[in-house]
């Protein structure tokens, strides 16, 4: 009897542990629509891109570079979001539970670049083959803009 109870407890714990480790599916549709990775209108010029255009499904990190090509500074925070193009729409890739972003303001002077790294372990989603983008909000000359750096998982 003790062996049966012990076996049931172990099976229960394994089920709880493995169930808690499962990754999410894409459910939240993006409200953003199409975005460019570069903006160049009037005096506003900025670019955001990933280090590579293609990555494997086993990628651990994706380096993103923001370049201020404007004559004035641009500002942004640390927050970004990852989205996947699926069924003719963009979907938000969820982060792991309890992930937070700091709220500092980063100011990028003219002709400067800023690099940050997206750690795929922080995503509550297994990156499968397809088209993805990293989206960030920027403030330039009291205008708010969004840029996206697209990449493909092969």
C-alpha cells in the first residue's frame, strides 16, 4: 500500500512539474498592424534591426540595434514586444510569468547606436519556423513612433 501511495505521489508531482513547464500558444492578436524598421520623414530618422535576418529554432539570443540617424535625440524605454506573423495577422508572443521591465528612459543622441539583447528563454513560447518582429516605441521631437525589426526562424 505504501509503495502504491509513494508511486502515485511521484506521478502526481511529475505531472504538476511537467504541466507547469509547458509553453503558451499565440492567442493575443497584435493591434499594431504593419510597421517599418526605418523611419525617415521630415527630420525624423531612425532605424532598428536584428543582427541577423535568419535564426534557427534553437536560438538563445537575438541582438537588436537601434541607430539614431536624426539631428536630435530620440528616447525610449527598455520595454519591447515580440510578435509572430501567423494566419495573415501578427500575434503577440507572451513573456514568461512575472517578467518585468525597468522604467528608465534611454536617450540616444544623434548618430549614436544602442544595442540590446532579446533572450528567448524569457519568452513563454517555443520559437517555431516563421516570420517574427521585435517592436519598440520611441519619442522623437514630441512625436511617438513605433519601429519593428523583422527576422525569420528557419
